[in-house]
C-alpha cells in the first residue's frame, strides 16, 4: 500500500504552519520546523490548543493530550500528525475568513444540503 502524499512531511508542514499562523494571528513572522511552539508570536496555551484542535479536525484524528503537551517544536507537531493521521486534510480554513470549506464544512461528498 502506498503512502498518502498528503501526509508527506512538506505537505503536513505547510498545513501546520498555515493553521498556526491563522490561529495565532500572525503572517509576517517566518516559521521554521525547529521553532518552539510556545515562543511563536502571540502563542499561548489556549491558542495553541485551538490550533491543535483545528489540525485534528482537518486530519480526521485525535492526538493524545500527553503527546501534544510533549511536542515542543513545529516539527514535533508535524511528526505527531504524520504518525496518527490516516488521511490528508479534509478541509482547510480560508485565509480571508477562517471559514472551513469542503467536507468538514458539510459541503463535500455525502453532505446533505441545508433546507430553508
């Protein structure tokens, strides 16, 4: 069985950085794999956990709280997702609104349209 390309390191890293920037509310600061999560701009425990929740939702997985708390760097978080996720992102927040698109927002395959 071949590995899902959406779970390759560059793809997961790009998604993690995009979600961290969105949830922490910064764009200008460069983010590298070795950066400590707690030292990212605007990082606090609530915002970081919100980012983790978004990533769990995107990748259709639930990360162990102890593993999440042990993750010190962006690369650690990427490795956790690669280890536990079985699919690539099902939907991503848009950069303009933070709204989700695709299956997670209920507009993907198998979703029932809302009735007025």
